[in-house]
């Protein structure tokens, strides 16, 4: 079977609803057909082991073609450079840096919910929540700079400056 034949077969098995579902898990919907794994296994069985075809499918950049390439490739025939390139590409694709949450309207809704949560919760709840995603806190003069790890901060901003609230100290013998 030729590379073009396999790609055409993948196109005929495409499922747009599956592509939408895959996007939820961070799989880029571009160059994705939404072909199920059982269908990919059937094609792999039909094609058999074919290192050359696997290389051509991998280069296509199509998500399902790459999965199929990994099913039909002969690893002993691949060079160390090819395997290393694939490993790096897969690590990049699977890294959480590529995950996008949603459109800005949805993110704005999340931010509003977060503000309400922080305004209405106890101090202990606020502290534990903030600690869950903060990387670093810097106090500079009268400002606190928060460096955080949220999947998609607004407009790529990863730090925010806010004024330092006044500190009330209760002390003395009877905490007055």
C-alpha cells in the first residue's frame, strides 16, 4: 500500500465529532482526522510491517498517520537520529505547555469565579488554593509580584503585581 492510499483511507474514516473530543485532551485539531484506534489497528494489520511507509506517514504530520506509523514501523531499521527526533516531537506534543483552555470569554468566566472564591473563602482556604499554583512570590516595595503556573494566563502574562495589604499584628500577653 502506498502512503497516499493510506492517507485517503484515513480521510474516509475521519470523524469530526471525535476530533472535537480529542481537542478537550489537548490534541491539536489541525491535521487530525478523528480515526479510532480499532480502525488504525485494522489498517496496520492490513499493511503489515513497512519501515518506508512508516517514515512517509510520520512526515505527513497527520496525527493518526503518526500513530499508524508507530504501529507498522520496524524499530530495528530506524536510525538513532530518527528515533530521537520522534521522541522529541512526541515529548513536545505531549507537554502541558501546548494545552489551551478555551476562548477568552470562558477564561474570563473562570477568573470571575476565582475572584469570588478568593473574596468569600477563609484565609486558610485562600492560602492553600494560591499555594497550589504559585511558583514564586516577590515583595518589591509596596507591591507583591506573583509568578504563577496557570495553563493559559490572559494574553500570555505570567506575573501580576498587586499592592501589599496592611499587616495587623496581634500580640502581647492576651493577643490584643
